[in-house]
C-alpha cells in the first residue's frame, strides 16, 4: 500500500502543536524532553500510536488529511502523553490509559483526556466478515482475525453469551420455524 503524502503545511502544524505541548511538559515536569520522531504510516482506523522505546509517534495520514486541526489538537497530545508517561513512570504496572496518562493529559498537557477518537473512519475501514453466535447480533471480524479462524489458529467468543463465533447464517434466526 502506498503511503499518502501529507502536505508540508499540515506537517508544520503537527510540529508546532507537538513542540508547544513539549514545552509545557518540560516546564511542568522540570526536565528536558527530546522531540519524538513523527511519521505518517499508521494504517486502519487507528488515528495514532506511540512507540515508547523508539520514542516515535505514528499518525494516520488519511485521518489527518480528512480532519485537519481537530486531528492535530486531539491526537498529538494523546500520543505524546503516552510517551511522557513512559519517560516519567516507565512501563511496569502502568495501564495505557490509566490514571498516570489521564493526569498527564489534563494537568501537564492541559487537554481533556479521551481514550478514543470520534473521527469518521469509512475511508480507512478495512473489509470485515460477518460472524454469528446464539445472540441476535452480528459480529464483524477483521480480515486478520477471519484468516486465523479459516486456518484453524484461533477461535473467538461472544462476550455476551460466551459461544464460539461462526461464519454464516445467524443460528437464532435459522432456528425460528
């Protein structure tokens, strides 16, 4: 898959926001914090990811282009907070969106803490496969999970009824006569 090219003006806005939040963090945490690497290779419906040991933030170029300023204002601090928590607390016993991350977002970076984004993802959503259980709902599995089922490497359970998910017609619907 070809990587989408992000216009320089958006890359500059990303860096301005990143550096402004880094300066805030350096003042409040009273330590020097280097700029993380930024790349635009995040795929799928994930807006961004923080790679702790690499000190890197990966951003979804498609969602950035589609959402502009809102994306930058929400995703940059979110991923930066993950890196800062790792730097301050390490990784041992720290939940990804736990109290340390929430504190970092709200008190250090001064933005509301939100675990997930609300961007429209139709343009980046991959193909899914329909699976069923005893419940009257349809479960959608990703290509990766579907292929694991087909190869016999994995089984997935319904969180509600606990039954193994099966591809094909909904059993609850077919039991009705």
